[in-house]
C-alpha cells in the first residue's frame, strides 16, 4: 500500500539525521531504493531540487528507520532486512539460509555462458547439461536456466534450507526452466549424469577458516558458515570439486570455479594435476584473478 506523500525536503532531513548518527550513505540509499521504492536516480533529482518534489514511498519512514537501526546496531545485512537482493538483471529472494549473492559472481555466469556458446549448435542443445554445485540462493542456476532454456540444468547443495530458497527463486524467476534440484555433496547426487555434464560451475566456500573468524560481523554473524568456510587453507571444497571433474564432466566439458583473491595459481595447479586441460584464469572487475576454468579432454 502506498504511503501518504512526503515533502522531498522532509525526506532529505530524515536522511541527514540518520547519517549523522553513523552508517554509510550508500547503504541508506540502497535501503531507500529496495525497501522504500525510491529509485537512486529519483533521489539524485531530489537532492538537486529539494524544495520542489513530493515523494511517495512504499513504506513509512518509521519502518525504514527501524530497519536501518537493526542494520546499524545488530549488523543485520540490509538484504536480509528487505528479503531481496538485486543481482544481474534479477531481484532474488535472500534469507539467512544462504549466501547473499555477490557482484563478482555475476562474472562467473558470463564466463559460463561464453563456454556454453561453444556447445550450442541448435541440433545438439537438447542433449546439453549444466550444473551449479553449491547453488545457495540459486542465483547462478536461475541465470543459467534463463539464458540456456534448451539445456537441462542441475542445482546441488548440501543444505536443505538453501535448496528450499533456490527452489523458490527458480520457480519465481525461471518458471518451467528445466532445472532439477538435488541435495547432497558436490558431484555425488549427479552420478546418473556423470560423463554427460558439459558445463559445471561452482562458487564454493573458499575463505580460510581463520579468516572467516575475523570477517566483518555483518557477514560472519549473519551468513551461513557453511557457505564461507573452505577449511584451513580455504581450498578443501576446490580440491573436492576438481578431484572428480575428469570423471563427472562430459568429454570436452568445462569446470568453472570462483575462488579467493590469492588462490589462482593453487586452483590452476589442482586442475592441471587432476588432468583438466586448458586450465586458465579469468579476472574480476578489479583485475584480480578470481576464476579458474579447465576442461576434460575429448
Ligand atoms: C559460497 S556459497 C555460494 C552460493 C551461490 N552459488 C552463490 O554464488 O551465491 C557456497 C555454497 O556451497 C554449499 N556447500 C558447502 N559444502 C557443500 C558440499 N559439500 N556439497 C554441496 N554444497 C555445499 C553451501 O551450502 C553454499 O550454499
């Protein structure tokens, strides 16, 4: 239900009052946008002409202030407070049951789609399969399902709570998408399709356990440890994923992994030792190698 219109100058005064007590303007503006329905461009216009505009928010300022205080005082992620997160061209449901999808993972999808294009001759598409191992909120699976409607897809997670969230996101954002969900560890639930998976992506937990312990509380205390902790050196999950890739991928199939900012050489080495060919790195938006790709021979 739309609220009573507000004077633009009153909204700006409210914003200044909240920011005077702490917090980042970028976060408060994100909350105004996702929680209050005030688009960023509209806020910029308002700041240029404070006296002349009337604003209609989707919720009251009291509701937004209450959310902001919970974020400030208890470090609850804003995405959890509004229950949504913009990611690529999607608005995903998010909860504390799964990782909030990160911006760099948008690139993992672009890299996967570039590899998919290598397979996508019209006559073959019906028999092509992708998989997203450790699907969490289902972000990557939703994106792949929307872009590869003729492929069949598989999304795996060991967390039943994360899978329930992924199912809701798939049903809302990629209905009738042909993606099956499986509970279990990495490749294991996909045994019936081993040797027939052309494109497999994963953003596994890759943060060393000691680093997880000292992460910002907004992450450490509110996102599942299962989604963050990659063991002592952060590479436990990458090792498990790479170990079975040469059996589980189709001949010529690609494995694409996201990893921590300092793991590129180690993950490429794991891939090469496991017998994956053409192992190579790709950079994130800051120019840091954050993705490793390798393919099964054939
Ligand atoms: C870093 S999160 C990635 C979530 C999502 N793909 C994304 O990019 O936002 C890693 C995911 O791997 C899952 N996971 C952890 N260990 C697993 C295992 N042994 N088998 C399958 N999934 C696992 C976690 O539950 C979590 O959802």
